[in-house]
């Protein structure tokens, strides 16, 4: 009994509008603001940004760390990331506003919109400052033009630097990531493999969470076969599978990539067959 049309597996690519920049991150140039009036929060952040550039390295103190965690930034990121970690897709109560390119290396991008992501404490801890390059590292050319476009500067480095760490807002991972029924995750793609290993996306807690999705589906199907007359089984199963599909399309749910992979790999049909014969 098959209800699903197969499609390519993929992880979730985050869509961020890099033109919709939180006002607190805008560089303090009058032409970037409505009515040519520079916002107070933006002015302070810009002053800190220019101090870092003058210093030539990041200054790790609350005075600077607080500037990329302001409320307008957090709210936008939480909405964009659907309350989930950029790397593991886990919903957690505590989110860290963090950096794709490490601020300790790319100090001038510490307050740049296209370099800020939402991460759980665990992925963020394991990621740390790991950021291997396959190309040549970029440095800042301190001109007004570059400072004005600094909120979109990080992604322009990708072609030259060839970073190994996946940027969830840039990389389109269709067909590159694979899962096991036990919730494990792997990839033959060097960038995704590097990211999975460095962020520990196959750690036990995450594997268990992904596996539970299949275990719960199996329990529902088994219950449908055990408690319904033969004529009633099919509509009940259709409802179970339709609900699973809807949950797999709701980006607010955890582990969407695993759910979609399960569908594309025909695991639902396998479970149906196994439970029917049980």
C-alpha cells in the first residue's frame, strides 16, 4: 500500500531576507535611514563595530557581545529559523544568536546580518571557532562602501574562501544528506560531512529524537491494524499517513529533514508492510 510519491531528500535551507536588516545593525550613514535620521541603537552598534575594526580583533566583553543580541535581531532570527537550531533542527528553550563566520576571526562581521544565525547551545559549543577554508581567507578593506554593505559582506567571501562549514542560509543541500532509521545522519558531500562531524549533529540525543518519529509512527500503524476491522483499517491508515505528511511540511516542527527523508526513502511503506504481517 503506497501513498507517497518519492522526492529527493534534503535538509532545511533557511531563507533570510538580507535586505530586511534589523535597524540596530544598520551602519550609521544618514542615507541608510528614513528621513536621514540615524537610529540610536544603530549608532551605538556602529561605534562598536568601528572600534573593533580599529582594534584589529574582537573584544570579548558584554559591551560588544550584547550588540548582536538586541531584541530586534533576536525576534527576526527566531521567526526566520522557526524557533529551531540552524544546524540540528532541534527546538530548545535557550537560543544563542551566533555567527556563521567566527567573530574571533572575522571581527568586522560581528554585527553583520548575513553572518548571524540561531543555534542551540550544543551545536554552538561544538562548532566553536572551527571554520576550515578550501581557499584564501578574506580581510576587510575599510572603505565607506564596504562598511555600508557590511550586512551583506559575509556571503561575498564564499567564492574566494570556499568554507567547509555549511551556511544554512546559503547552501542548498538537496540530495546530499542521508539518514539511518536509527536517527543517524551522514553525507558523502565534504562540506556537509564536515558540518555534521564538527557540530556533532549525530550525537545520541539527536539520533534518539529523530528515531522516535519513526517509532511513534510505527506504534500508530500497529494500533490501527490491531483495533480496527479490515474495512476500517485503510481510512485510519490514510489519516495517520496524511497527518505524518502534514507534520513533515510544517517547518515549525523539529527534524523536518529526517521526516522528508523517511518519506522519500519509502520507510512508511516498509512499516505498513511489516506491521500488516506482524
